[in-house]
C-alpha cells in the first residue's frame, strides 16, 4: 500500500541528505508541518496511480526546486499552487480531492519553488494529452542530496553508498506498481537500472538543452 511505502520512505536519514517526508527544513519550511503535508501529497499522488499506471519515469534524485518542497518527484511547488496555468498545467493533473499546500516560506519564492525539469515533464504530459495517472514519476535516489557547504538550496549527485538505500525503495516501488514499462530519464538513471539488472528504455534528460530530444524520444516510446 502507498501509505506503508511512504512511511518507509520517511524513515531514511543520512548526512547531507534531506528527507522531505521525514524532516523539517528549519531554514525554509513555513512551519513544522512540512513533512506531514509532503507525506499527504505524495500519498494522494501514488494512490491515484499505483495499480493502474503503466509507465514508471525514473530520474536520478530529488532536487531542492522540486520534490524537496512539493513532496512529489519531478513536481514543483509552483505547479501545485496553480502558478503554471499559463503553461496548461494544473494541480488536478497531480492529484484530486486534496487541497495542495505549500511548505516553503513565501519570502524565498512568493509563488513557490519551480524546477525547469518538472515543468518540461509535466508540460509534455499536458501537450500530448497523456493521462497523467498512467505515469508515475520517481527517482533512483528518492531523497534530496545537497552540498553541505552550500546548504539545503543546492543539489549534488548521490554517493554510491547512498544509492543502495534508494535502490531498496526503487524495488519496492516496482513491486507496488507492476509497471509494464520503465523509462530512465538521463544516463545516470539508466546506468543505475542497468547495474540492478532492471530492463528499461532510456530518454535524454531534458536539462541543459535536452528538452526537444526528451520530448521526441519519450513520445516515440509511449506510442509503441
């Protein structure tokens, strides 16, 4: 069940890693309810997809502009707050029946944090009129690794020893979801799946000028 999965996800602790569902970001969270809000939002997201979604879209790790505050991989707080309606995106694509809440202090980003990769991914889903509940967005390392010298509003590549814990959660996700297709977003996610012996397709990561190729490759895969 998604509730048990999220509870397991919330228990992880490691140096220089922020767990959005188990920890308070004392510098940037609006209050101490942040982890609870993020758990609720992830649970609703998964409840609407697990058991029916056919595709798992897997990137590398949670980022501070995305899941750190929204609680949902490859999903920005600004999308949940309705700040991307001009791009055809709405919170109803992510989940229904739950009032989306921000967890970051407005003084940092008045409209909520926004992540370019998240906007591209959700934008592709909207443009192609894909059922957003047919896809689960996830990360091989499902927590937020940050650079200690720069603080929580930074990102870094997960270490090998950290990835072990992430892979345990990935295998749980695959068992829960029973997906027909797994798609790695970028080379790093593809290599991790390869190392785990998990068959997957691969698309270009949309960052650093890769958005066009990402859209073309993913559309080709989803049409087959």
